[in-house]
C-alpha cells in the first residue's frame, strides 16, 4: 500500500506552517536524521500497527498481527513517502533507527490525517452565519438596504468591514407578529444551527435564551435583564447572552411627569398594557409612579390587536383624560391605529417610541432605538472574533429624547407649554 501525499498539493497548501513544522519534527525524531525528506519506510510489519478511530480520523497503536490486519484491512507491507512539500533541499533516504520506530508509527498516523486537519481548518474558516430572530415578517433584502427590524444592525456590520452575504451570512426566522411564535422561531435557528442569534426585543431575546444555553445571543432589552434571568449582572452577564438594555424604573415616572406638564390638571390616565409581557415590570413601575404623583389609573389589558378599540372605549368611559402606552411589540405594530383612536376619543397620548409620534400620537419619550440597533453590530463583531458573550457588559443608553406632534396637538385642541417644546428633540409640525 502506497501513501504519497505529494499527489495532493491542495491539501498540503491548506496546512499552516506550524502544522508542517510539527510533522517535520516528529519525523526527524523518528529517524534521527536532520533532513527527513523523501523518507521511505519499506516493509513495516503490519503486526506492529493498529489503526483505530481518533479525533482527527485515525490513531496509531500497537496490536498483534492478525487483529491488526482485520482491524485495518491492510496488507502485510506498508510503503510510505514523506511529501516533498514538507522538506527542504534534496530528497535523500534516511534509515530508521529501530529504537525510534514507534515514533515513526505515530508520524505515519498523523500524516494520514493531513486531509482531516485541512478539513478542520476549512470548517473553522467558514463564513459565520448570523441568526435573526424577528418579530415582524423577515425581509432580508430590506435589511440589506438599511431598513426594517434589522436594517440598522446590518448597516453597522457593514461599517465594521463585513461584506454582507460574502464574509457573513444571515438566516432569519419570524414570530409572525405574535409573541407566542417566538419560541418556535428561536428553536428553528438553534437547529440550523447559527453562530450567533440577534434579536431586537426583550421577549425575542428571552425566547432565544430559553432555546439555547450555548449559542451566543445579542439583544435589545426593554425589561430588567437581571430580574428576568437573562443575565447575571450588567457588568458581567455570564452565560451566553448580552446586549443593550434601556430599562430603568424611572422611565415610567418621567413619561407621566411629561404628560402632566403637557396637560395641566391631569388626574386620570388610561393605560394600554399587554399581559403577555407582564414579567418585564412596566405595569408595576407605572403603578408605583402614578401613586407617587397622585394620578389615578385605568389599566386595560390587551393581547390581541383587535381588542384595542374596545379597550380605548372602556378607558374613556372610566373617565380617562389621557392615554399611556406601555412597551410591547404588538402595541408598537398598532401605533397608527392607537394614534387614530386617541384623536377620535380626544385622548392625548404618551408612548415609548418615536414611531408613535410619527404615526400621529401626541408625545413619546424614548431611547434612540436606531443607535441601539446599530450598536448590536459591535457585540456580534466581538463575539465572532472570539470574545465570550458573558464577558461583554450590558450597555445602557444615556440619551433619551422627547418627541411631540404639533399637528396632533392642534387636532386635540391642545397648546403645548413652551417648557415642553424646549425639551423636545423632535417636533413634527
């Protein structure tokens, strides 16, 4: 049997210099020669060699003759040629010293495993695959253009030097605009598998966290990341998850204060809350803030978009003078509908994202979501380069902006105080 790896230059070129040097040293030690080029080891008794499965393909050991033949399925003679690609200078035969013959057996095994080592290197150099766990329907072309749920994130990757769909690829799975669809979508990504999972909402991040404890997860977090068990601490998350959290117990109070300043004499507020995300503490924080500020609350729980109209009817009947929208993806998806209902019922609205104001709600106070989405690219870049997600601290935004819609204020017959307008970062005329 002849093993001559010079015939496969591609495999040899795929090996690093370090691998070549290590194999040359091993052959040199086996033969005692200073130049192991073109070593031919003729008629090695197969009775001394046993090939068996190992981590890179085969492992060489010692065995009796007949058992070795049956295990290896080889003839009684072994003819092996060291590839010239591993050598320098002329090819000279080198005689094997008997006492070092067991080193040669190991060298033969390693040489036979060159293809497996090369394959392992190719696997480690494969294109990273990023899993996108979406709440809205997947739109990869839109994301590539910088729009949609992951547009800012993918733009951030491009700015970090990634050539989209060339040096990195994407797999997207959607919950179909239902929180109860997140678990199945996360499980699909885990089964593919992917190298890292990215999400843009706390429920999606939580679903990914429940689906895997090994694949890194990078997410925007709206709730308390420690109270929900997503991370161990902000400074040292531990585990396989990290990201950006804009949660702060003071946010609900700040929004209520701004609403009270915009609507003097406000005493009763209607609240839209999705009970599906009750574990994120938005409702608790809002109740605590309202009690402290002396505001009565009428909380309406809605977990389906079709329930919003009746909920607004009920809060108006209960004497609500304004509408307060708690964070939730379903409610965010219905921002235009909520804005239209608020104007119809003449309820000034405070929400948690600037898109509400763009769609016709009166006010919103929020972190800069596009910047947070963009920042997630930094986390993914670090993870793909070898940093453990648990070693990347959870970041928190320091800038929150007030947005107001003067067109809506006029429709509601409200003249916003100058103090509110001066605080507004965005004013829609």
